[in-house]
C-alpha cells in the first residue's frame, strides 16, 4: 500500500516539475486564448451544421411540392428544387453575396466581395462559413416560387428566374436588413428593423415573388369552371407532402437558432420558440379547417405548421415562449383563410406558398415588434411596417417585371398539350413512376 502511495505521489510530481522548468507553462492569458479558440471553433461547427440543416430543407420543399401536385409533374418539381440550389449557389457566389454583404457607403448595395474575393489564402476563413450559411438562405427564398407556379411553367424560364432572384432580388433586400452582419450596413437595419432569421428577408421575398408569378402565368387547366367556381386538383401523394413538412420542421432548427452564428446559450430559447410556434400553427390550422370543412383537413394542418414556423422566424430571439404560441396560432388561422381567399380571386397556388410565406412572413415581421420582450414602441412598429411594405414592393414589383419579360421573350408557360401530358415527359423526357399505369384521366 505504501509503495502504491509513493508511486502516485511521484506521478503527480512529474507534471509539476516539468512546468517549473517550462517557460510555456499555462498562464491566465494563455488559458483565455485557449478558451477563445474553443469558442471560435464551436462557432464554425455550429454555423456549418446549421447550414447543412437548412440545405436539407430543399428536400423538404421538394417533397411538399411534389406531394401537393400531380404525379405527372414530379420530376419537374424535383428538377426545379435541385437547380434552385445549383444555379442559386453560383449566382450568389458571383454577385449576390457581394451585393448583400459587401462594403457600402449608401446602405443600398454592397460594392465588393464578389466571387468570394474576401477570402485570401492564409486569411480568415470565417467568410467561407458565413457564405455557406447565407447561400442556403438564398436558395430557400428562391425555391418558394417553385410550388406556386408548379405544373405549368417552362423549365428554362424557371432557371432564369432562379438566377436573377439569387443574384439580385433577394440579396439587395437582404442587404438592406442584414448587411451589418458582415461588411455592409443596410438602411433598413440601421433603422432598427427586426428580422432575426428572415420572415421578411427570406419568406416574404419568396412569397411575394410567388404572387407575381402565379398572377402572370395564370391558373392550371381545369382549376376553375366556366362559372368561375374553384375546382380542387388533389395532390398525388399526401404522405410525401407530410414527410416534407417534417423535414422542413427539422431544418428550421438550423434556420432560426443557426442565425446566431454563435454556439452559446441563446439558442435554447430560439429552439423552444421555433417549436412552439410550429405546434400552435399546426393545431389552429387543423381546427380552423375542421370548423370550415367539417373534417380535420391534412393539407391545412401541414401548412398551419409551416405558417407557424414562418411567423416565428423574425422574432424567435426576442419574444417569449408564450408569445411564440400566440404568434404561431394566429399564423395557422391566417394561412387557411388566405389560401381560400387567394383561390377565390382566381390565383392558382397549388401548395399555398403565397399564404404560408408571403402572408405569414408579413405577420411574423409585425409580430416581432408587437410581442417584443423588451417592450413595444410606435417607432418599432413603424419600422417593421416599413420593412414589410418594402419587401412587398421590391419583390412583387421586380418579379412582376421579370416574369413579364420572360413571358414576352423565351415564354413562361408551356402549351396546353404539354400541360395535359405532364411536364415530366415534355420537359424532361421521363416518368417519376415508370412502372405504374398512367391512364388517360391520370392526375
């Protein structure tokens, strides 16, 4: 026993003797540097993991849109969501990132950082992590339009739109609100505009672009009768759409908490707020549809969850958990009535993108002020309303012009024959479900 004790004491003494003769022994300063280095590394890991979660939302959108539309257009839906990210990544790398986060003296657009020129070999690699997190947001905004214009849009026109929104439309508004997160400093952000993770910057921009596109391209064949009565065109795979919503719900845990770009304790409340708003929106979407249709309707329940997620995105870091439930619950009700109203006025949105992202993006942005945990002021509400109005005018106006130009040049809509046969065959030369019999009345 005594021998073991002596060995233990000797083992403890060795490090002390080594440190005594070592000039690099730990100090308060070196420990502080080490702790700072750990935090920096954690910030990189947290930001990039969240970027991966947001990227996975592309799969969620693809599943939701394919499930809510007809089988004969499934390949087209998948191709558009695939190319949104591929084309959008290149456009954002070349132009969008610089416009959004580059140095600015006016607060209107960035003037450097194009082609990721901020990154130099041996320099600070944070710009790479930050770019990766931002490009997945740009792709999310762009892909929202895919569902609203589904089943009748020319693929080449959609590719052009995807490049333009990722290079110019989304980044410019994003810079006005978020430019100060890097080298920029947008005019809207300087006024105190609150949009922590993008109810307006990402979702309203995509939602109002969807409104412009759906208006210009017109409804699908068979959507409205000769008397103008709305006719339902059921989606071919609701379980697929439900899986898509679960994927999006998961991805939102990267979308909102990841917007801290810092791995610290602040993410806990953002996680909770995000989840509670989605749950509340899902419940009120279901209850509202149950009251109107006398049955708990699955499509409205799914979109209710998405509406809650969109609505909490702006204020997820500055409202309480109780407030997040209220915000999400109102979003779930709003989405049902918005879908019905938009259908009634002759705008065909197969997946409810305008209602989920446009309407609830605006609601969530306003709610960030109304439920601000630090207090509500008239100035703050006014700034939020300015941001909401600016998002609408900018996105709807630019996309209306863009889609008009596309319609007059390369064409925006496929022919009636192509629409009847399905875009999978006419645009891509394939069948999503090749082994299944496709009858003449196939949806």
